[in-house]
C-alpha cells in the first residue's frame, strides 16, 4: 500500500465506530472519517463469528489485497475501517471486491 498506513489502537477504531459514517453490505461494513492528513489509514476487523483463525486470516488477506489494488481510486485523507461480516467467509473474491467498492462509492470515497 503506497500511501496508506495501518490504523492501530483501540481509540482510533472506537472513534470511527461512534463518529464516522458507515455503509453496510451483506459481507462487509465500511466506516470512514476524515483524518486531516494527506494519506489514508486502513483498519481491518474480522471477528470470531466469521470462522476460525485460518478463515479469518484468509478474509483479512483478501480485503487487504482488494484495497491495495484499488488504492489509487480512493480519495486521500480518510480513516477507513472494514468490518467483515459472517458471510464474508463464504463470499467469492469478486463478490467481496464488488461489495467493498460499492460501500466506498456510497460514502463518496472513490475519486471521480
């Protein structure tokens, strides 16, 4: 990820959940909030309801790769948190990609 940092710290995640905007899709929920910087910060959350460790890590890798491939399409200066829902484990890669980009589009995160 060229211009994206990892979002770390419980405080940053909690602030996004409470004060950020969100878009819900069947497999993912995307939270966003302006961060006042020139780069994006990305956080991924995959809970134990998604599956065991192998499945959670696979979903996490897929979401990270989807973001990496489409990073140039996202506006800069945002904090993003992607929360995987339980059906993300069975979803195909293309379906996850489509849902994440649709959620980003609804929030106005994709550059024209």
